[in-house]
């Protein structure tokens, strides 16, 4: 057995032997990776730290031939710092390692954590000079820290032993994500400048510039202008691929340099000869090729076939200068690990995917909703879907075919590989014959590559356990995976081209000159099309029977559709294995079959959608790029299979983020289909296209399938997500959900995202995580999902379905769920209000909203944002107005903004109404304001696409909503806030803007309830917690206080009401005097209010009575400042509050509130 095969097996045995030395509780802790092991978990009388080192860490040193010296000390000023081990490999490279016991939190921010200890010593210059990198480990997880103190990798002992070996042998350098991004950005910016013109930094970090007329796109001639960008990018990608082959030694001569040395008359001829007659032609079919190309081996792959743009411009030419510059540019970077990293900056082959994603124009990105997904996310989603699905399918096979009992089944893929004696069957019957993965919006293939790497890991470790010689042939394993496991679809044809190239690069990376095979044809695995259209399962055509006079059952039999699919399956299988002219002939046969099948399906699809009220023509079928999954991937949806077996085992991806309003502008017919077809339940209101992607993907899964997406999180709590929430709750199909809250995962893009994992079974609980600060990095946070964690940076726990319904989802621990259930018994805010209403919408705020510069007796001197000029306006037509940051808690003092309000509020028959002031009355009563509005008449008439043009009411608001509500006492709140900021509008004339997240909402309270009582409840910590638990979170840790999130807030009344109302009035009085000078007194009153609210809502939970203690303390005082002092100094109040804080519900709600200034 090869050395590295032996290493994998020995590591597996080492872990198994370590587990056997633990009792059942200890084994459970290791498997769950949640709690540290303790002395009680170890069968022998050994401390956990010593147990970990003796049984895991020291044996790994021996396996990797590392010399270890115990406890290395360093002088740190007048103190000494120590790490557990100094390591040295056979080449003399040295490393530092800090060891902790199994399941320790290696990355916590405290000074004793292993990662922090390594980071500290690497601040010393002598350490940076002498050691390659540092390691923090608990034996099972190995975190690599580079010389700059950055965490660059987090490795699993079993899964990543070869990567760990490469690092410790010095075969691979640890490069941080930050450094990778810097190199990648430099490469891309240089690449983009060469293609289109612009600035870039050269190898010396000097800023250079390429003029647009000198760029690649504008140095192609004898070609149509509209085709030049595609030709330029295609040539550039081919040159990168050839450069990679040269770096690997697969092409031994530097053919790119030779091309660059040719004069312009010979350059284009030789370049096309290289592309088409050499790279695209098997050796035996080549004729009349140059001597220096004779040794280049044929690899297959469609990259070197003429694309459509080239077919339209066969005679295109590239100017010498730009090609020469491009070759020089490529020579500045290393493309594989074997090249010197000292002289060149290393580029991961996966850079091409990143180039595609960044090279998309803003318009393309907006229309397709595509964004670059960080590797930590693609890796995590792949791991969370592939490993569990392989394990489930393997356990089913062992149970059904090998007679395993439930207690004999395996808990992890690692355990299965170590122990199972039926690995050959698992590999052949599952991994090869019955495991299919798809990304329905694959972009440049990032998720597919992550999945492929995991499947490669499983294949390789199984092969090593079996002693299979093929396990040592990485290229053979990768080719097997590409042929049998990987599928992708994207609406962007360029994306699928790059995805194929990316997967070929992954395969070629395992080639050497003596181990070359033709690349597999994956044209029918990675395809372009509209994933949301067409039939998922073409047997619908048979099942529907007669429809609109068309007997589809007869057509099914007359055309013998199952036979057509059988022929296609046979031909596509053969096509994947052949090359050259033979492959071209088979492909033509497949295309003829596809045309016949798609003609049948398109005819039926037109009839089928018509029954749902959608008229669809053949031209629109082509424009939509309708994609029949069952036909395109006929092996996956083979009609001969049982229905529950058809479909994919794993679906992964990053579905597009496009709101329906934007989609209507570019794909109106698709919007109509999604809205009308009965097969889609989730499109609702102003939905995001990611939602129907989830629904379609569920239809594409087989019964054992799993889905993992990174997608927008807005649907969790917004109106448009209601149908999807309802569907998922009814099915109980959510396995896991990771909410990134306001943390930004996508670089340079302001989006709110989550990870969603589904299956087709009813799940009792959801593994939920909430990441509030990415902190140490995505990889670190994601590694903690599924373990119970609760700190400022993240929470991770199990949540039940009992707190989820079609309304806004609130994930909760068991205790939080019990609390929310208790609160749900109360009345709601909606029950005690006349209306919760949105602010005014002028449709031209810069004209109507004015900044007050000076106040006169009857007029105001105001500045208009529309012109940045000052105008004098009558007070009588102006009302104070508030935007987001203007709202203050409890009450709003006079604001220095006013809104020009051209309406009268009148009362007729006891009912209020708003009337637009007539032009005559306006010009008489408010001539200055009328003159001002007339200056902007053209601008105001143009609002909302000219809706007010030529109208007599051109100066009024386009949307006349809720005006009468502003003419009364009310509560007001900003839409977005970090904490509750409800205020009472005592004057009854304050306004606020509406629409978007910068405005506010008003609350008109019913007459039987006081404004003060409702305000005090809404501002309490208890209801603030409910909002933050159930509403949408935005950047800056702010939450939505929109109507849908506050109308269901629990409202309770009781004997505390009078005292709460009085305390509210006291706070308002202190604010009116001076909010800043009375801050301490206000805080004291707010604190006691919070606990009075707890007592009122949690009636009967507490032994002492806080209300009585407060009433007694305040019995002889009426002045607010004196009240606050009495509350602060009352030992009875302090003792009661201290007891209350120990209640589990109050601990949950009050955990982040600072009360030290009061008690």
C-alpha cells in the first residue's frame, strides 16, 4: 500500500483506538463535538489534556515524521510566553503548536485559547523569522495560523490529513484568505485592464493604466463589434488554460512565449493553429501542424472549439501588442504549487470562476442576481449535504441488502469508512451508480467544485481502506466523479462554459505528463437553460392523459417516449467516453434525439400552461430558454425508475436574488408563468425569485434528497415570504438554518443572507444558528453550527416547529419558545389600536421637506434640498416632520425639518377628511408657499412617470394616505431602530415620511386605552425583545418596526397600569426639561418600568411584589427627579429586582441590558 494510503488508514485506526479508551458519555461528546471531555469520560485515570496528547497529537507527530520538543519559551518584555511544542520536519522547517484537550474552543477571544496563544508569540520578530507557521489543535481539529497571526485553515484530522501532511512537509504554503484576495484582486484588475482598459497594479505594486483603445477588445479586427468582447474573453481564457498546462509540465515548451515572439503576420495563423488544429484535434487526426506543436497532447474539452462568435467571424485577427502584453501578464503569476512562490504570486486554478463572476457587468449581475460566494460557504453547504446523504444511502443499503440492525448502523461517514466491511458495495452502488448532485443556478461552478472535492475525499479514503490501487490515481477518481455525479444548469451560457472549464482545470490539476487522459465530455452535464421552466418529470405528460383535446397518453405510446430516453441515455453515456470525429458524430445523433424529444415536450408544455391561463408561443419558448429537466437529464429522471427514485440526491447553490419588480422589466413572460402556474405555490406579493428556486428544487429531489442554499433571508419575516414559510412548516422539511443577520457575506454587496437546508422528511427540530458577528471568520463560525453556543457573536441551538407558522418566523430555544407561547395568550397591539399607519408619501421629498434655518412670527426661512436655496414659507402650511434618526424615545422635541402640507383637515358629520387646498385659496392664504411650489411645477408634474402632468392637483401628493391620522395625538416609531423608540405626539401635528426603511409608522390608540400605557409597554425591554426576536434584522444591528412586526405585539393591562402611566409622564417631563442633563434619572425610571412590565406580564411568578415596593417608595413624592432617587436608594426595590433577575424568562430577555447604574 502506498505511503499516503497507509497514512489515511492509520489515522482512522488512531481515532478509533482513542474512542475505545472513552466511556459512552465521552464517545458521545466526541461525536457531537459540543462539550469538552473530562476526567470522568476517560476509562483510565488520565487528565484530558494528557489523554489528548498521548493518544492523538504525539502519534500524529510520529506518523508525519516530525521531531517534537516540549514547551518552547520566549521572552516577552519582562515576562515569558510558552507554547506546548516546537516541531521540525525532515527539511529543517520549524513550526509551533499549542495543544488543548478534545473539543476545546480553540478560537475563543480569551487569552488562554490556543489560537490566541499562537497569535501572541507570532508578534515577536524572532518567532516570525524562525518558524513557518503555528498550529492550534485539540487533536481532532487543526487550525493553521500564519506568520501574520491570521487563521488560514481549519482542518479535520481524518478528512484533511493529506492537506495537513502537505503543510507540515513544506509542500504547500499557508496563505490567508486576505492574501489570496489581494493576489486574486491584483490578477483580476490586471486581467480586466488588459481586456477592457483601466488601471491596475503591476508586480511592483505600481499603478499603471491601459487606454481603452489599446485593450484586447479593441485590438481584434475583422470581426463584428458586438462579438469582440466574447472573442477577446474566449482567447484570454484559452491562454490562461494553456499557461496552466505549461506550469504543470503537460505542455513542455513555452508555446505562449513563442507565439508572443512571432510577427503580426504569422501570429494569428499560429494561434488559431494551436487552438483548433492542435488543442481541439486528436493526435491521429492532425495534419500539417508546426514542429513545435507536435508534442502537445490532446486533452479534449470544448474550450478549443470555435464558439458562435468565432463562427460568425472566422477571419478575425488579434493585434500583436495586446497578445504580447497578455502573455507577459500571465508570466507574472504562478499557477500551480510546484512553481516558486518566492518569485511569483500564486494563483489558484479556481481563479477563472472568480474572473467570470467579477467580469459580469452591473446590468448582467442585476438581471441574473449572481454573486461570488465565499469558499467557506460553498465548502460548508457541500459538507452539510453530501456527507449526510452518502451516510443515509449507505446505511439504507447496509440495512436492506446486508441485514444490518439499527444499532449497527453508522453515525458518520468517517466511522463508516473506518469500520464497514461493505465499502466496495457502497462505492459502486451508491457513489458511482446512484449519487447525483446539481446546482440549478451553477454560475461558474463554485458549489459543484466544492461537492466534487468532497466526493473525491470519500472515494479516496474508501479506496485506501480497500487497498485499491485506483485510489492512488487522483485523475481517475476525478474523472469518475465528473462522469457520474456532477450536474449544473445556468441561464447564462457564458457561465456554463466557465463552469465546465473550472471542472476540467480541477481534473487537469491531477495530471502529469506521464498520466494523461482525454477530458470527459460534460456538455450534457453542465448545460444552459431556465431552471424555473419546463417539466421536472416528463411522466406528467403520461399522467395528465387527455388535455384540451390532445390525447397525451396516446402520444406517449405512439412516439414511444421511453424508448427515445433509453436511446439518449445510451448515447450520452458513450459520448462522455469518446473523442474526436467519433464524438462529433455521436453528439449530432444526440442533438437529433433532443430536438425530437423537446418538440414533443414543448407542444405539450404550451397546452399545459394554457390550462393555467398562460398563452405561450414557440418563439417565447425559445426566448425563455425553457428547460425540461426530465429530458435534459434523462438518466436522473429516467421514466423506468420508480417515482420516488427519480431526481437528485443533493441540490446546492446560490439562487439569484432578484425582486419581482426588477424581473418584470426583463423577463415579463417568466413572471407571468411563475404567477399563474399551479405548480408554483410560493410566488406571492413582491417576492424574490430565490423562492420559486427553492420550490422547484424540492420537486427535483428524490425522496432521500437534501438541499443546501445560500439565499436572501428577507422571506423569513416579510410578507412576500408567507407562502414559502407556510409550505415549509406544513412539510416540516427544514433541517438546518443559519441566519447571518446583518452580517455581510458577499464582498461589496449589501445583502441579508441565510443558509437553508431541506430534505423530504418530517423533521421534529431545526438546527438553528444566528451569526451576529463574523469575527474570526466564516469558517470558524460555521464550524460551531450544531453545537450549543450562545455569546455575543453567535447563537446555535435546536428550535422546534411550534414557534413557526406562515407568519414571521421566530426561532427559539425551548425556554424562549415557552416564553413566546405565554405571551401569545395576551391581546395584541392590533386589538387596542384604531390603526397602524404609514407616513406621508410626497413622491418628491426634496421639494416638500424643508430645513428650517430661521423662525419668524408667521413665516419660516427654509432651505430646499431641491435647489439648496433658501425660501420664506408661511408657517400655516407647514407641519413638523420626522425621518428615521429624528425619532426619539418617549417624546420628540421641536424638529428643524418641516413638510409643506397643501391640505386642510375638515370635519363633516363627525367624520374627518382631508381636502387639497384650492389654487385660489392657496395663493391668497399662502402666497409665498404657492410661489415656491410653482417654481417646481414641471418637476412635480413629472412624479411617478408623469401621473400629475396636466392635472389641476399637480401640487398635491400622488398618494393621499392617512392624512387625517396626523391631526391627532398618536404614537410614532421609526421603521428601523436598534432599540424601541416609540414616542407620543402630544401636539397632534407631527408628521413622518413613509415608504422604504427611512420613514416611520404611526399608532392611533383606541379611546379606552391611554397613549402613555401603550407607549410604556412598547418601549419596555420585554416587547423590544419580542420585536428583535420576530422581525427582520438589518445592517448595523437595527430591526424593523414595520406594521407587520408590531401589530402582533402582546399587550397586557392590569393593576400596574396607573403606576406605569405616571412613570411615563415623569420621563416625558424630564425629557422636556433636558434629555441630556437628566439622562441618569430617565434611565432609573426606564429600568424600574421594565421590571414592573415583567411583573405584570409574568403574574404570579415572583414571591415579592415590586409594584407595592415602588408605590411605597414613591408614596410621598411627586417630582420626577426625586422619584428616581427614591427608586435607586430603595433596598426593597433592589432586593425584589435582584430576585426577579434570577427568573429564567427574565434572564433570557434582560441578558444584554445594563442595570448597574440603577442597582
